């Protein structure tokens, strides 16, 4: 080895030009390595600061047809500063189909509409090729632009509490910040082989009859349809034959009396005004079941119940029971309405079960800092 270096030094001593050539070559190599490292750093920085992707599903019929205008004028400018937006006005299935194999690379999906829009998002995610993984990974945001907006209201309640006034702007800001939290989801299965996923809950009785029965009034009176149709239901004075079985901690409770209403809630609010399950939390793994027996609620009590829905204090009525369950089974008689997340199930359904979905979802939080 020593002889090798001695020979090389002897060559350089006899030909000094070799020193210049080798020095130039080494300098060139070092410059190229330096430039390559800069390019690598620039590429990494570009990837680091690239905007995350967000799917925005706008329901053009929500809010009396004003949801799209509201989104493009008041919501999009704020979200566009933080996200690369992929917008769709033609349904959740198309939005997810357009995302294709890149679906899991998105930060989340925002629904601009009512609770029906959110229900469609969860159904489409569950039916996608990524199914449970997509439900678990993608955060869901709700920009309230529908009639009920229960998820939006419950997100605000869960994040900010009730000390601050409810604000849709706080929900937009929360999506812009990108923080999210887990939410329990539920799966249902019926005796006619209809099955699906739920974030809001089940209703059977006077509330679901009002919700579905008043749909024909929506184009003319909007959200007032609910209050107007409540008068119709009060005059009809209906009760419903149903058997409700609740399961919790290896125990079972069975209720067989005719009822006025059963509402199994996963979240605190039934709409933007009515808190139906004040103790509900997004990740408590419980259904909070509002149970109103016809034996406890006669015609006058029914009137008070319907008025309390309008005044948002229904859970305080003495004949309104709030039960808690980890799963339930409902059996009904007659052709009355059963709704999941406000969406009508086939009238042929006479029995259904609800239990916890195998994975949790995620929802964007509200930003309470500027309230």
C-alpha cells in the first residue's frame, strides 16, 4: 500500500498538471453532489408544504336550493387556503368513485347539506373498495345547510360546549384547522335483508312520521314544515305497537307497551335546536334511547311533547325516559315509518337490530377560539 502511494506521488511530482486535473474533477463532483442535495431538499420541502386533499360534497337541493351558493361564496374561500379541494355536486358515490385508488390519501370528506348528506357519505364509504378502512381514516365534516343538521350541532356541542352560541363559522374554521376526533358508528340489519351504517340514530313513532310526512311541504315552507305537520300528528293522536329490547352489559330489558316515540340517539342533538340526549358523547359506545310510552303520554301530554320539540326542552319532560344500551332490537306492527339518520326504511321492515359498527369514524372538530 505504501509503495502504491509513493508511486502515485512520484507521478504527480513529475507531471504537476495532473494535480490541476484531479482537483478540478473533485471540485466538479463536489458541486454536483451539493446541487443534488439541494434538489432533494427542495423536493422534500414541496411535499412537506403541499396542501392536503379534501373532498367536498355539496347537496344542491339543500337549504331550499341555496347550499351551493352558500358554499362557493362563504365556505370555499376559507377551505381553499388550506386544502386542495375536489368538489362534487352529484352525490357521494360519484365523489368517491372519482377519488378512485387515491381515496385514502384524502384528509376527509365535507358534506354541505343536512344529515341526509352525511348519511350518504357514510353509506358510500362503507360500500367503497376500502370500506372499513375508509370509514376509519377519513374525517367527516358537516357544513350545516339542511333542515336538521344534527351532526353539525352535536360537533359544536361536543367541542365547544353550550356556554358559547352555536356558530356555523366555527365548524368551517375547525375543518380548516384539520383537527378531528373519533365518533362511534352503528350498523343495522332488518328482516328484509336491508343493512347499513348509522351516525345519528333510529326513530320510530310520531317524530319519524312528522319528518317523513312533512316532506311534501318542504318546497313551500322549508323547515317550518316540521312544526306545521306536528299539528296534524297531534290531531291524529296515534300510538304505535312496538317491542323494544335493549342490551347492555350482558343484561336485557324488554318494553312491550304501545309507544308514542322511540328515538335511539348516537349524538346529543336531533336537529340544530333539540337536544335529545344531553349525556351522549361521541365515543361512549352507547345508544341513548328516548322512550315515550303511550300509557304515560295521553293526548295532552302528546301536545306538550310536540311543543317541547319546538322549544328544545323535550328531555326534561317527566314521561320522557332516556335509556342507555349497547345494542337494541325493535319489532313493530303496522305500516308506520322507521327512519335511520332521517332516511326512511322500507315499510315492509318489521324487525331490525342495531349494534356497534366494528370501527370508529372521525369527525372534524369546531374551532372555539374566536367565539
